[in-house]
């Protein structure tokens, strides 16, 4: 055959052509080759696995002997008789018959070794050895227990790798169980002996034994606590050991130990809890390998959260058992002692509420503490209310306040407004008013403006633009560093909190106007009135006036209504065209209801009303109205306590400075026509210009030195300088501050009052008592006669007659 031509011969690809081959094609070829190798290797591994499985099944399989049923001796005899009957005995001799019987008993199908491989009908060998038969017979071998092997590092030899194994040491469980039983028996016997000894002890020995046990528990608590505080990351597991002491079962020390553990755990958690909230890890985060330090930190956080959760559950369960009057667990703690335990648990919850508002489960603590604010027991209720006040005062972000207000709203609604007024008074501690004031001031301050690109290109050179850019970036970073919290988020939280607060107040005004919560509601509305939406002002003022006119309110509640109305009108309510004359009339009429026998709390509200109604609205006040209030306040100062009198005199001084024409009340001259009508309740028409402040002359002789000082200052015309002026520290204080400073809380004089001067009594003498000499002579003669008569005898006097 002729060689192939050059045209039809296949050329080898050149190096350049190989370079032009697609990389994708080469990768596909490589992947196909690798896939084939992997598939063949997988098939081989599968076959080897099957082979190993079959071998292991055969090696572990144990031979089981055939089941043989033993017959009873009676049945065996019957079978032999039937067999003999079937034999043809009439054609055999006796010797043959005996031989057949012997052969029947040794039949091969009965006595043959089934496990042997010999044929059934093989001839018997005369030289059969009984030892070989015995060896061939199957017998049960003692199965040894499979020992667990530990695979070690292999040894490399010329032939290859030699695997190395070692038997795992087996622990004798029986010995351990026996030892545990012995220990239990010893413990039980020891407990029985202790109980017997405890019953035979005297009271003094009982106390000594209790003090000894208590000292052991105290040392244990102190050791665990100091170890945890020394290294919390490594000793976090000791928290569980310390927490288990809350389940102390010894009746003699159970209550004291549980109280000590509760208080100790509170202090430990306050020290070791981080300043952030710990969130649970996701599955993806758990699967990622991390550093040793990170893993240790994760274990610490998980252990801390779990132990904190269990601790809170124990505290809550203690309080719940006390409220439900139940025993929990063992009878180590009597039912009478649960009250003391519950009070300690509540105190711990209150401390955690205030100290850890940022940590996990804070909302759960809020729910428990707020529900206890309405507790009938006074100590528990005051403790919880004080804790909530502290929380609201120190909350700067607003998250804890929002959670607390939500729970209080739910409590008010669930109890159908039948709660203590102290629960709603805690809402007055919200810090929303201060934050809103800061917001307004920040809006008034001009913001720093940066130059745009056109201004820079027009006014600055290239180098100046470069420096200006660096300076602006630096200023932006400084502004970001100064910002403490996100103001939008804070404003949103405060808005939501206020909405819930006003919802509580409006519900009570609408559905429970005669409840004891109305003073707290009015006081809260007076504080937050400047934050109410302008659309509700008209309706709210109408409701307040209807409450005043209904006559169902006390004087204190009516004063709160007046104060709330003017708080509304002093803020955004300036734009409303509302005449508050009816509120002035009501305050003027209510002033005389204050007296020394009433509560001094009403004086503080009255001073606030005077400040916001007269001083801050001076442009809307007429002179007749100001004179009427000054005259009525002077009358009121005569029959109130000294602290209230000082506050009222300070308010009169403020009104005199605000309305200088009020000094006409210090003169006796009449201005205009008419007579002053003190019993009239209309301040505009009682003719106050035709009277004077004669009450000041009465107060000038008051026993309190501060009242005398203020009265002398007012009689001098309330000068700012000169001999009649007050000291600087007194003149700068507001009437409300002076009332609080000189308040008689402990039923003591403030300032102290000096006693009357001690004067010697003048002795009465008879000689200087008579001015007439004749009368004196008659008196001396009568006295002389009485001295001579030793005794009086009325019988002799009658007989002579």
C-alpha cells in the first residue's frame, strides 16, 4: 500500500496553535478526566466496603445448635413398644431381635454428628478414636468481651506503614457501684445519727450548732463570690454553684442563707455584667472557627446570660409563692418566713432594675416590679415606686422609659383604674421635658455652613482649597464625635412615650373622673401640657372647666385643674383666643379654703398657680385684679402655718414688684368710689382699691422671726436697696423655694423660735397695797385680833345671845 500523501497526513499542532487553544476547553478536559478518576475510585471504595462488611458479618456470626425437644419417659416407652410391635418378630430369632433393637437405639439419623462432613451411610471404621470424635463435636466457646481499641500513630517500616493500637482501660463498674452504695449507706446512717443527736440537744447547743452552720455557709458564699469577682471569665461556672445555695434545705439556716445568696448575687451581677446587651449566636456564627480568646468570651457570655436568667426566675418564683401563699419545694422554709424572703427578693429586683437597664431580660424585671407597685403592703409598694422613679430619672435614651410606661398603661387598664395614685405619680419623673427644651435651643443656634465648590473656586487658590477641604473633613469628624446619641431615634422614643402617657390620662378623664387618680392625672397634665397637640387644647379646657363646676372635686384637685389650664395656655396655647377669667375667679374663691388645719401641700400648688397666672401673664392682668389678689393673700397669711405664711408674703412681694401701683394698699386714702366687698368672689368688682393691708401690722408681731422680717420689708414698700431691703439670698429665692426651705416637716420651728424672756415675779406686800391710812389701821387691828384668838367657839357666841 502506498504511503499516504502529505496532504492527507495529519499534522501535529504547532506550539502557537496550542497557545491559541481555548482555556475553557482545556479546563473542561481536565474536569472530565478528574471526574472519571473520581467515579472509578468511588466504585472501588464501594466494592471494598461491601467486601469488608461481608467478612465482618461472617466473623461475628455465631453458630447455633439445632433445637432438640426432649420427650417424657412415658412417651419414649410408648414409642419403643410401637416400634417393637411393628417388627416381624415371627420370622426372627431372639438373638436377631435383640441385635435389631440395639441397632435401632444407635441409628445414624439420630446419633450422627450433623456438623461433620462425613457421609451418612459411610462404613464404620474399627480404628475410630474417641478423642478425634470429641474434637470434631461443636462446643460453645467462652466469648470474650470486645475490648475497645485506641488507634495510635503508625510506624513506618521498609514494608510500609504498620498500624499501632492500644486497649482502652476498662473501669470496673461493679466496684464503683459498691463503693457508691457504701457511701450512700454511710451518709444515710450519718443523717440518722445527726437527726437523733439533734433531737437530744439543748436550746443552747441548738443555737451554737446553727451559728456554726451559718458561719460555714457564709465562708462558702464569700469564697465563691471572691473567686468569681477575681476572674469572671474562667470562674463563670462557680455562679451555678453559688446559685444552688438558693435551694438550701437545712431548716435551721435556710432563710438566712437564701437571703445572703440573693444579695451576694445582686452585687456580683452588678460588677461582672458588661455594658452591652448579649445576643444569642446564630448557627452560621457557631459553625465558624474563632480564636481561643473569642471562644472563651462566648462561653463567658452564654454562661452569664443563662445564670442571670435562672437567678431572675428564682426571685420571681419566691415572690409568686409569697403572693399565692404556697410552699415551694421542700418544707425547709416556713410560710411565715416567705414574707421576709419575698421582701429581699423584691429589693434585689429593684436594684437590678435601676443598675442594669441595658442588659438582657430588663423588660421582664420591669413587668415584675411594676405589678408590685400596686401591692397592698406599703413597704413593698414604696420600694417598687422609688425604684421606678430612679429608673425614669436616670434614663437618657428613652428605651427603658418606654417599656415602663407601656407596662403601667397595661396595669391601669387591666385593673379598671383601681390602682394607687403613687403608680401614676412616678410618671412625673420622665425626662422628656428637658430633652425637648434642649432640642429647641439646638434649633435656634445657627448651623455651621460649609463652602460649596463654586465659592471655593472663585475665592480661594488651589492650595487654599486643599487646606479648606482638610479642615472641613476634620470639623465634620469632630461634630460626629460630639454627638452622643442619635437625636432622631431619641425624639421618636420620647414621642411614643408621651402618646402612651396622654392616653392613660385621657382615659381616666373620660371614664374615671371620680377616682382617686384624678389629682395625679391633673398634675401630670400640668407638667406635660406644653407637649400636647394644639388640636386637643379646646376640648381639654372644656373638660377641666366642667370638672371644676361639677363640685365633685376637692380643693386640691380643683387647684390642679387651674394649674393645668394655665400650663396649656402658657405654651402653644397663646395662639388660642380663650378668655381664662373663669379660672381666675375660681382661684380667687378657693384661696380662703386654705388654713392651718389643712394640708400644707395645697400651698405649694397655690403658689405655682399665682406665679403662672399673675407674674408670667402680667400684660393680660388688670390693676383691679392684681389688687384683689394682693388683699386676699394678705388676709390668707393670718390663718396659715408659718412656712405657708412666708411663701405667701414672698408672693405678695413679687406681685408688688410686678405691679408697682399696688403700693396704694399701704395708704389709708381711698381711690375712687365704692366700698371694699371682701365676701364677693369676683376680683374685678370687689373694689380692692378702697382698702388697705392692715393685716401686715398684725403679722409684724408674729412669733416666727422670718415672718416678722418679711412683714417689715413689705411695710417699708418692698425696697430693693436700703435699710428695709432683704438679704441677697432671700430676695433671689422664689416663693415656692422659700416655702420648701422653711417647711416644718418634723413638727419643729424652722428657723428656731426663741422662748419668752424670764422675768422675776414681784412679791405682793400688804403695806404698799393700801393708800388710805384709815383702811390700813382697821386692817392691822383685825389682824391683831385674829392672832389673839386661838380658836373660834360658835356655841358660846350663840348662848350669850
